[in-house]
């Protein structure tokens, strides 16, 4: 069997292109020309010995081999990036207090923070999961160094917007709720306990559309919300972040529901110039959120 050493730069262009849904966007993000990225993809196909992309309408889709290679590419790049992080982070020391919304716990707590801790043994991380208002308040009072929180329009002095994501109607994967708009029945809502920004945005959208609604279940945790929706008690509104496999996004038109706006996301810092360890974690969280946003879109 011939031994092939896949080109890391080519794997990165391939992975980023699939995450962003466009190799032109990948070229722009990676600071390369589109022709250079095309050459890298051709090189990958030569190394793989089989096509990895195929025409899909006006765009490109993955072949079976391409789907397999993409999974390996992500794992290879994660290990490569972790190695770079480890070599460059041996001298970093300190203490970083990070706040997160529950939506990001699965990917950021288990993946990013785990890798960061292994690569920076001299840095102590204290993570706090809380509601949006509490996170922002704790950054403003310097009880947290960083917080990844939904942007409600009230910024903090050292806030950095990192994206805007569409709110979605979310229902159970194995049941067919609605359509409520046609039948005039109240939409059964599952939501966080008040006050909740997203809950307010959902009810306001329903009110504007003249669609009746009723709260059927409230929970102080996202896990409780997901469990209630999966059980078929009702529908909820969140972004795609943190969705579990037993849930699905509902088409507003198909289910008689109003369209929803986007919700901004921001990283809040307690200081204008954070310490080196804090700055490094900020960079990693920023990069990971961008990757997740592109992949989940």
C-alpha cells in the first residue's frame, strides 16, 4: 500500500471551504487566491487517488470519499493545532475566569477548554455557565475575565461582536407538530424562565403575526428546554448552537409560524488589555465559534 502524506495546508483549505460553504470564502479567510485553493483541492484528489468533490447544481458537494476525508481532515487539523498550541504555550501561566451560555457548553467546554488545559498546564481555568444577564454583569464587576454571551443591544466597554445567528423554531425530531397558524390553535411554547431575551423575541413575533400562544413548560436550564421539546410538549426558539440529535429545525412557512430575526453574539472582556493567558484563550474561543457557526450553517 502506498504511503501518502496529505498536505496540511490543502486539508485546511478543504475543511474551511466545506465549513463556509464556499471555497472562494475559504480563500479569502486563509489569505490565498481562489486559484491556489483550487490547486490544493486538485492536489488532495491526486493524493487520495479518487475524486473528493462533485458538482451539485451550481456548487460542489462531497463524494463518499470526500465525506470520509473531511472527517479525518478535521481530526488531523485539530491535533496539529493542539500541538502548535502546546509548544507555544508552555511558558504561559495565570488564571482565567470564563463565562459561557449553556448553548456552547458541549463544544467549548469539552473540546476547547480541554485542549487548552492540556496544552497550557500552567494556566488555571475557572468556567461558569450562567444566563446572559448574569454573565454580562459579572464581566462588568470583574468577577469574570471573559464571557461569551448573546448581544442584547446593551454593550460593555470591551465587547467584541463575533457574529449574528438566525433564531430558529425547534421541535421534536420524531413528531409532526402544527401547523398552528392555519388551525388557529395556540402555539405551545417551551422556554426559559423569565426574564429571557429569546423568549420575549419569540412571543413578540407571534403577537405581531396575530398567532395565539401559550407557555406549556418553563425551565431554568437549556437541558430542561431540550428535553421538554424532544418529549413533544411544545416548540421552542433558539439558535442552532447546542441542538441535540432528537430535535429539528422547523420551517416557519410549513408550520404556520412567523419568521424570526438574528441574534448577535459577543465576547465581553473585563479589561481592555487582558493578560497573555486570557488573551490566548480569547483567540481560541473566537476561532472555535467561527468554525462552529460556519459548520452548523
